C-alpha cells in the first residue's frame, strides 16, 4: 500500500506535528515499510494460536488488607501547605 505525502500530512495533523517537506518524503517511505510489514503478518496461519492478553503470566502482587485506625482530621492536615476550614486548600485551576 503506497503511502503518499498527503497521508503523512494527515497523520501529522492528527498528531499535531509539523515536518519540513524533505522529512515528509522520508516519513512516507518509512510508513510504507511499516504498513508492508504489518500486511505480511496477515499471511500467517494463526488458527491454532489461542488469543492472549499478555505474553507472560500475570499475578497481582498486593499486600494483605490490614484494618488500621483512621487519621483524624488534624493528623491528615498536619503537613498540608495550606488548609482552610478543616480541608486541604489548593489553588484554583479552572477559570
């Protein structure tokens, strides 16, 4: 599947990237090589291969839940740089 300069420009626009024109030509060739390689993967017979989510066995390594006493409000706010009326005070982010 040939990759045209317009394809590179569209992908660049979607990714909010800008490239000089000589770089676009190089990227078009590289993307074409990638697409050609991926297309070759479609030729593989994968009927006997079970779908997998991960290539290795995964185990959750979680600590045991231990019931502990809660921090009271004063302890929770002890290291807060700013506090107001018993709560953490943070700068306004959204106008």
